[in-house]
């Protein structure tokens, strides 16, 4: 059953990667993969928990000596159902509720046309100048919102700025690179950094301080290269007229924009001050925005209410994305509980035993494989060592290796960078890339020929800078 779990995971992941040819949503593939993995774990519990997963099971029994009198199959049941599933469900739920709250806040701002504050400031038709403007806006916006949402907003903006399809493809691709780079240095900028932040592997200030310069280099290298050969101007399309029944007045639009962005930016402060999980700060910000919008639109016409009320906005939230994260994180949790990730970490330690090589391998792999399970895998492979555990290590080499995995340690910082930016190398390698591909129908081969080497140059350049400054 242990090897069967690996086979099922690979097949499930293949189905996720081939979502479009198979015409099966990746959320469905992730969920069924997760369920089958836990079923196999349960069915093969005797083989697995006395074999590859014995270390975790022994630790569990040592902490719960009152279970010693139970039959073996009931001990397995207690470990898998009452301990592992509940433990992982708690961690996964924190991530899902955080994302759900963030997506709702951003969608509410967008429904009030709040992002016009930014887009109305852009008037240039020079390609290079617009490229730099959009890249820097995307870089910082994705740190405040997240790379997926920022990409959706900025690619939508392109339709209002650029008429030619191939020009939009190029600009959208640069937006993907900038969004992934910007999301990597913020605790709320990418699902992977959210996972690491909530999991305790990084702190908000630690990731900003450690990765900001590296992420900036990741964006600047492709940007500088394309500036040498992109020339000329573009023709903007004719702007459609707004529906007078749903358009938000400027004052209302600005208020919702600053409330929404303020709610997102206050989450790290909330966690630092209260020490409560970040999702509670996100839901608190959402509730304040919800109350204000309900009061603001209580006398609005039906069309305006249908567009702007949060009860209506909730219907626009991408529920399949939430289910996808639930499925894939739960699937990885099954592999972690059964001992697969522990064996993988041992293999990487033996074959590579180099933090930079391990993280870069994960980053390059994220161009093909979704970075969410890769990051989850890294979190499962390398637990954060407790301070008392470090004090017991007498070998200086072993101590130096273990210190790479403490909170804000070298491994976690570099993992946040590589997993966040490696996906830019292929259009399907990140949520931002998939979103841009869907919105603009960007061709996979076109991106591979035109953009992959640019993204790779930024990835390698940022990695080199990180190595030099550390």
C-alpha cells in the first residue's frame, strides 16, 4: 500500500497537469486523489505504520501511553483518524479560510471599481515605459494582495490599454513574472508564503527583509533585457461606457479601495500584536468591510446591490480553487503522515545535502508541478527543530545543518523565493500564469519560446544574489 500511495499521487498529479486536455477540473482530480490516498493509508495501516511510518506512530504511542491496552487496529485508527487527519485539517483550514477572506475582500474592491485609482493614472502608449510601470505596480501590488489576484486585475487592465493580441500576450507574460516575484517576498503575496507564514517557518518581517532584494532582481533582469529590443507604441482600444445603474461614485470607490487594501495589510500587524492565527485577522477585516458596504448600499437600487453587496460578491468567489487547495494539501498530508516525505528528505540530504541545490530543485520543478504541494512537501520533509533539540546536538556540522530549518532559517527563506518564482519559467507553472493563460488564451509554445528563458534568467540571477548576500 505504501508504494500504491505513490502511484496514486503521481496519477492524480498527472490528471491535474492535464486538466485542459482531459476536460476534468483540477479540483476534482485533487479531491479524489486525496480521498484515495487516505483510504489506502487506512487499509494498509498495519504495513505502513510498522514499516516506513513507524517513527511517527511510535512517537504518537509514546505521547499517549493510555492507548497501549487497545488492539493494534484501534491504535492505527486513533493515530490516523483522531490524530493525523484532525491535525492536518486544522492546518489546512487556516490556509483555506485565509484565502477565502482575502479573495472576498479583493473581489469586493473590484466590484466597486476600486482599482481604477491605479489604472486611471496610466496614460502612456510607449511600450517600454508601460512595461516598467505595469511591472512595478504588479510587483508591489502582488505583495499587498496576492500574485493570483494581482495578475487577474492587471491582465484585465491590459484589455483597456492595449488592442493587439500579441502585445497583450507579451505584457501579460511580464505581469506573471512580476507578480510571482512580488508575491515571493510578502507573507500574504503567494499561497506558498502564506503556507510558510501560517506554518511558522517564516515571520512577516523575516521574509520581507530576506527576500525583497532577491525578488526585485528576479523581476529586473527580464525587464532590462526586454527593454533593449521592445520599441514603439501601441494603439489603445476604445473604452466602453459604464453602466450608470452599477457604477460607483468616486468617493465610494476610493473608500472601498483603501478599506480593502488596509484590511489586507493589517493582517501581519494583527498576528504580531494578538499572536492569533492570520486567518482571524483576515476574517476580522472582511467583517468590517462587510458591515460598511451593507450600510453603504442599504438604499441602493437592485442592480447596484446585485453587483456590490458582499452576499452577491461571495457568489463570484472561485470555489473550485478552494477545493483544489483542500484536495492537494490533504493529499500531501497523507504522504507526510505515512512517511513518504520523511524518506524523500533523507534521500535529498544524502544525494544533495546542500540547501541551495535542494531549494533550487524544488523551484525548477515548480515550473512543471504546482508549487503548493511542493511547498507543503518541503514543510512536511523538514520539521522546525525545537530549541531544546538544537542544544542536544554536539556535532558542529549537524548543528549548522539543523539551524537552516529554524524559523526564518536559510532553507525556508530560499524556499519561499524558489517555489514562488520558479513557476514563471512555464506558463502553467504558477496560479498567476494559469490565470493569465485563461484570460488571454496565451499559447503554451509561444510562452516557451518567448518568455521561458527570460523567466529563467531572473530566477537564476535572483538565486545568485541570494547566495552572495547570505
